[in-house]
């Protein structure tokens, strides 16, 4: 069997959590491959709402095996909070959730360093989630990091050494901190983490594939936040793209099957950085209100704009997307006209290629399509789609050259319409 990958094609928050949950019944195993508690994946069903940060979104359907892969960074404190909140609601994950021993730990000082680096950048700050993501991945790459597997051997000594290095940096940045406060509960949380299956996930996953088991890999963030291909430096610190699944789970490229690319019917971005189709006017505000565009974890207001097909084509190319999934279609229900950016004009020159420089010099070139002005959130099948919505879908499919297999019309698991079911997509 192969690993199907589900990932975001924009700047994150596309609705990955919801769709992983919808697709879970079709798979034996669900595995997160990168990112950490910077993610906030929202799932809604049976009038319950859950926001998952480090735990994969496959935990609610059918007792499936869930894995946190080696490419993920884990803060034991936040992991404990998340797992205990789920346990309190009757979802004991200790038997069903495994964690790679090679996943790196986010230390208390990584959180402090994240804050210190942001403060030092002043106006040009990235607007990180403040969870210590960048510093934890930096230590991984510079070969100073601590991994989940390290908790089993001589952890205290290794920890003390790295903490001392971090303190030197914090002091050089004149950053005020209280180490006792930062470390409070962290070591207890590390003990809590040991209750889970700490595994060599690359062996486990490859063995499961050999036995004919199906695996769905869950991405975090989005392609435009990728460390290599996003709008650097306004990006996260991991490879959010499909290749990140190979390194983040230890699966070979030829073992990748479907690549599900998720996008919103418009665009959002939270934090700083270029956003060519951003709307700083009443239309942007209307999208924000209708889509409840506030960060699931940080509560920060998300910047909103029209769909950007230049960026989407780029994301499809980099990921090798085989199926598209369009989210939040219902948010555009009231607009008489919908715009889609098909090209950029940069210093008077038109291009459809995503450029190196993604600063203010970009002028998006739009086509206008008639809106459907019909509520969609109650719809159960594509037979009910308004004519103008079908025209919008047909336009996107022609522009993007990939079919849109699933359309989401609301946050609930049930508000999911499958247009075609070749392969493993499922829904209502
Ligand atoms: P993720 O990080 O990609 O999992 O996405 P988030 O959970 O951060 O953000 C998506 C938000 O949109 C959440 O609040 C979801 O409940 C909500 N959502 C998902 N799909 C839809 C949809 O089709 N329509 C509407 N209105 N909301 C949706
Ligand atoms: P999900 O998985 C949206 C953004 C931050 C910031 C930049 C770097 O829910 O889609 P970081 O804390 O990673 O160093 O912040 O990336 N960011 C996200 N934006 N959704 C996310 O995750 C994000 N994770 C990080 O806002 O601009
Ligand atoms: Mg999110």
C-alpha cells in the first residue's frame, strides 16, 4: 500500500483537520509528519468542537492507530494539556497514539527564544505562534536538539547543557525571563509523554504498508508557509510540502499515493508577510466575518483576500497534487461577484509564474465571476449546487487542471459533499 498525503495549499488553516477526520474511516493509520503546536486543526461533529495541535486528526473515528512522526516537534506541556483534555472527554489515547522517538522536543527555552527573536526583529517580526517552533527546528538542524527518545537515556545532563547555551543567547538579547515559570510543569509533562508508545515510527509505518495497511499523512500549516518555497522569511520552519511527508515519516517517494491538496474558496493568512490578493477593505472584513477568520489557537484575526490562482498553481506543482478539496465555499454565499486572481502584474509585466520577490510590487490581475447568492451550508449533494457555483468550480478546474473531488460547505463533518469517489475519498 501507499501513503496518501493531505496538505494545505495556501497559508494554513484551510480546513485540514476537518477533512482528515472525514477521510479517517477509509484508512488504517493516520500520521502527522511535520510542524508542532503551531497548528490548530478544528473538527466539528455531533455538536462538539475540538481543536487539535500536536495530535493527529484521525483519533475520533473508529479507533484507528495515530502516529506523531519524526518530522514533528513536540512540547510535552502542550501535548499533555491536549491529551488530558481529550481523556477527560472519554478519548483515552495512550493505547492508540504512538510517538516517534526521533521527533524533536520543544524545550521551555525554545519558547523564550521564539519570543526574544521576535522582539529583536521589531517591525519586521514574523508574527510566529510563539510556540518555540523556529528555535526547536534550528537546534534540530544544528545538531543540538533533544529528541523524544532522549527521555529514556541520561536526559537531565543533555538538557542542562542546551539550556545553558540558550540562556547565553537570551541574555545577549537582553530578554527578561523567569526560568522557574518557563519550566513549570515541563518535566512532569515529559513523564506523562512516556505513557504513550514511543516507537521507531519509520519501521512501524513501512511494516504496516508492507502488510497492506493504508496510511493517511496529515500535513500542518500550508505550502505558502514552507521553509523552502513559502514567502521566506515569513514562513514556518519545516517543509510543509509533500516531500516533508517522506522525511517526516521515513517513507520513500515511490510510496506516496494520492496527494490531496486543500484550499479555501478564497485566501487567508495570519501573521506577517506578503499576501498579493489581500483585501484591506469592507470586502475583506465581510469574508473575515462570514468565515469566522480568527486563529483557532492564538485567536488572532486572519487577513483575508480573493483566491490566488498563481499561488495555487505553484503549490499544486510543488506538491504533485492529484486531487483538490475546496473548503468554506459557503462563506462566499452572499457575494454578487467573486474575483479570482489569474496572473500578477509586476512592474508592468504580466506573469502567471509565482515570483521570487513577493512584496508590494505585485498587482493581482482578476477575472470576475457571478456569485451564486444562495445559502449552501445545508446542501447534501452536488445536484443542489447553484448554476453559478458549478461555473466557479468548472473555472477553477480548468485553471488548475486538477479536479475538485470534495466540496466543504460548513465546519461540521456532515457538511461535506463528495463529487467523485474514484480512490478513497468518502463523505456523506
Ligand atoms: P486547519 O488548520 O487547516 O485544520 O484549519 P483550521 O481549523 O485552523 O481553520 C478552519 C476553520 O474553518 C475552522 O474553524 C473550521 O471549523 C472551519 N471550517 C472548515 N471547513 C469549513 C467550511 O466548509 N465552511 C465553514 N464555514 N467553515 C469551515
Ligand atoms: P495550521 O496547521 C496558519 C504561521 C504563523 C507565522 C508563521 C511562523 O493550523 O494550518 P511559527 O510559529 O510556525 O514559527 O510561525 O507561520 N503559522 C500558521 N498559520 N496556520 C497554521 O497552522 C500555522 N502555523 C504557523 O502565524 O506567520
Ligand atoms: Mg489551523
